[in-house]
C-alpha cells in the first residue's frame, strides 16, 4: 500500500516535470538542482520497484523517463521511450519526448511525426512543436492551416501564434497580420518580445 501511495505521488510530480522539461528547460534545470542526486535516485528506485509489480503502468514509465532525464541519463530515457513508441503506446508524453530529443538536434523532419502523434492524442504542448517544425521545414502553407485550426483549440499557446506569424511572413502576407500574431505570442510569452520588436519595429515596417 505504501509503495502504491508513493508511486502515485511520484507519477504526478514526474509528469509535471516532463512537461516542464520540454517547454521550459531552464525551469527544469532549477527543479533538478532543488533535489539532490540521492533524492532522485531514491525516487527512481521506488518507481522501478513499482514497475516490477506493475510492468504495464504507463504513467509510472513516464515518471521513470522524467526522473532519468533529471538525473542526466538522457540516453536511457530515450531508449525506453523509443521502445514504447515503436510498440504504439498511447502515451502523449513519451511520443513528445522522443520528438523533443530529435528536435534538440534540429532534426525537424524526424521530430515532426512524433509531435504530430502526440498532439493527435490531445497533447497541447506538442501542437506548438508541430507548427514550429512545419515552419522550419518551409512548409508554411501547412503551418498556417495547422496553426489556424489549433489556435481555436489552444488559444493561449504562444508557439502557435509565433509560428503562424512567421509563416505569414514567409508567405508575404500582410505585415499587420504578421505583427498581430507576433504581438499576441509576445503577450503570452515574454521571451518572444525581442523577436516581435526585431520584426515589427517602425524602422523595419518601412522596408
């Protein structure tokens, strides 16, 4: 019973950390530093004990992947995730994680199908990554259509507005539309303010 309670707590925390890691790496780093290696190793041992008794518990497996990542054991985390996605596991965080590892290597075309599978299962974070990859691949018409659809579903996703704005720019659409998207993205994510200013400054508007 104790293991079951501990496992439940660990699963919830690690699921949150995996989402944070994929969206705000600096925050995830701070989180990893707030726990000692010994604490993380203890967490991992508890998860593995639970998985021995419940090998098909996908949430616990996601917890294991997240904890391995926080421990800096990314190759192990990726190997576990790849095995599961090849088997067709219905776990958006694992599909997203494999996509993100490829994304970090700037392998946009390889990352895209993993993010797309995750977002098709209702993963909001992955929708932004899909739009980003489509834009990086110069598939701007697709990016625009996808972002138009997903913004209706996720109206507070800065990445969708940002990617749509840049897709509009690549397609030489109205600068007003471009800057409206980039401004909305900057409102939702202050990290994008500089990008908005660099593209939509008064000086740039005259060009």
